[in-house]
């Protein structure tokens, strides 16, 4: 990190204190900017915050909303938990998955049990969710 | 209908306006707190008998007193808005209807215990709530010294049910894996960065704001002697009107399902089979039990149940409850942090037993559930078998 000013990760977290408490907010910055957590970005973050890379990965991999692959579009998370299941979430998941493939993930309860079934498209919530509603949101939303 | 936490008459005023903050009485609450002084505030909160609304029902005044007592000059307060319990969405509805209540309560908590930094931890799946709270921070310009003296730190969760457990939440803010710590020491002694910390659920803080906006006597005028005030109940599943309803503590359960002002009647087939009360870690109540039960922890104890976070998931007679138990087991196996053996292995064994083809051995299941309940580090593992154990106690639900 000889020339830190050109490090894209450094500019992303410029305003955050260089402490371990900035790790979770910093991970969100990376995800919002890059749509995913890249290995080299995690290593850069480790050096910037002074947290061992293994521990950065340990934290990053704990959370369900962070993806570690390389999505080209916003990931789609469909709640298939108890209440959404009563309201056709399994069929919704199968339908959307048939179109959008690997971008679609099953999610635990999203806290929208009053308007089931629920889905999270990138950072946007759709509830009740239909295949059309999810498609519209995926097209509208940029990469996170 | 009692409406204290959920506003109605002021709802024409813009959500984040100063006028609305005043109309809700929160200017009065902060002025009252300043007049009482820190010790006086804790006396009022103690006299009001507010208990934690996140599920544990711990007396709030007692928690604050133990933090205020410590000699450590650095103390913290945290609003826990990481509700991720299955079927629970009351904090989202409360914050989107009245963000000022919980925020005012947080400022009062900070003043009472002597904290200068206030943390808000919002679940990552609630982007609109996070945006709302960020906009609300502008209140420090006009809400007076109790708000102005504070530095607010907003944290967005990364999607982990266990991060809502108070010590896991502390680890999450500190940039560690959100794994629960062994208690004691409790966060009141060693919380954020080992300093004494008050962590409160959103709804608890809204209750604090109400007590200070009125007085303990006003607050205790509804509810039961042991549990004064109101409770937000999140009703979902097979009801005609799913949603969050505010009821006095001790209110009968049945009208919350049936009354047109509340759940509006059973949906689906129209015939009630059972209610899972308290969330995924909740207790099954049969239709007959639902007719008699009242919504407060003291009365629910007769059914081996508690209010928990206030979730009521309603199921009609076409639902296979064994399958629901399988889904609940999968939820906990997915959300277990894996730190302690009873929970890590126990949640997996439950999934195998509940979703497999083999005929389950009820006695073995009960022993497994009891071992998890007794030996897990935190509430997740301790309560993961709760719904199953309550099912085993109710042959009426076996089919």
C-alpha cells in the first residue's frame, strides 16, 4: 500500500475512523460500490483498519446480506419462511428462479409478515411480491 | 381502542416535523427529564414498571440504575432495532409511524445513565427505517440540550438474526463476528468496548418517552398491576387483517384475532387451528386456549407461554403444524452462530428429526430440546426447541 491515495477501497471509506468499529459500515460501502465483496478488497480493508484478513473474512462471511460471488445485477432475496410460505412464496421463488437463475436466493423472515410474500431486490423491498414486481424492480435498480 | 405508542390524531402532521414531535408530547418528555435529573428519571421509569419489550421483559429501571451506579466515566446507550424474529415486525411499524417516540426515549436513557454516545442498530432489511432515522437526526438542532449533547451512531445490520441478541449486537458494532458473549458480565457492567451499556428494544424506549411525557401514574392506568402499559402485537398468517395492533397488557387474545378493529377474523379456511405466540421461539396455543388466554406474561405462564416480542402467527386447520415446526427448526439451524455445541448440533438434529422420513421419537426429541434449553449459551439455542416442546405438550395438535 505504498501509494494509498490510489487505493479505491481507501477512498470509499475515507470518512470512516480507522478503527475496527468501522468494519461493518466499511463492508457495506464495498457491497454498495462493488455489488459484492471481492477478495482483494477485503485484504485492502484488513490493512486499512488494522484487522487481520482472516478476521475480516470471518466477519464478512457471517452476514447473509453480503455476497461473495460476482453478481452482475442486484441479488434477489425471496422470503420463504413460515408466513410467506403460507402465501405462495415457494411458487414465487420457483417462478423467479426459472427466469433469473443464480441471482435468486431464499431468505429467512424479512419482517414483512403483514404483506406477504416479501422480497428484497438489492436494497429495495417489495411486499407483497409478484414475479412482475420483482422483475420491474430488478430492471430499475442499479447495482446496489 | 387504546392508542399510545401508535399515533392517530396527529398523523396529519408531517412524520419528521418538529410540530409532530411536540404534538406527541415529546418536548414535554425531555423537559420533564431535565427537571427531574438523572436519578429522578430512573425513579419514574422504575415506578412505571416498564419492562423490556424485546422479549426478555427485564425491568428497565433496574437496568438503568445498575449502569448509572457504575463509576466508569464512559457509558453507552443502544437502540436495538434489529428485530429479526420470525413473524415479528412491530418495531418496523412503530418506527415508521412514530420515529420520535423511540428516539426521544433513547435521549432520555442517555441522560439518565450519563452517556454521550447513542447507537442505533437497524436491521439491514429495513432500508426505509434507516433512511427515516438518518433524517430524524436533524432534531439535535431544535430539540434542546438532551438531544444536542448526544452523538448518534447509526449501524446497519448485515443480515443475521443472532445480531439482535444484546451481546452479539455489541460484537457486531465492535466489528467482530456477532456471536453472543457468555453472561455475566452483563452489558450493564461490560458492554460496548467493555464500558457499561444500556441496550433497549425500540418499543421499550417509546414507552419511556410516554412515561416522561405524562407521569408514572398515567402510564400505569392501563395494563395490569404487574405489567402496566400497552403492548404491540404483530398478527400474521391466517387472519383477515394482518398487522400491528396496540393493546393494553392483559387484553384478551381472542378479540385480537376476531374483532374487526384488530385481526378481523380467521383467514384461509376460516377455521382456527392454532396460534404460535412469541415468535419462532414461541409457544403453541390451541384454538380453545386462544379463547381464554390473555396477553401478558403472568397470565400466559399458565400455558407455558410468554409474550416474547409480541408476535402472533395464526394458522388455519389446513396447515400441517409438523411442517411448520420443520420450518422453524430450519430457521434456527440457519441462524445459529455455531459457537456452542448444544445449539450448533442441536438445531441440526432438530431439522433432521422434524423434516426426515423416519417416524420421530417424541421422548428423544424432548430430551434433545431440554438439553438445548439448559446448556446453550444464549437465548437462540435455549429457546429454539420451545415451539416443539409446547407441541409435544398438546396432543390436540398431533395429527
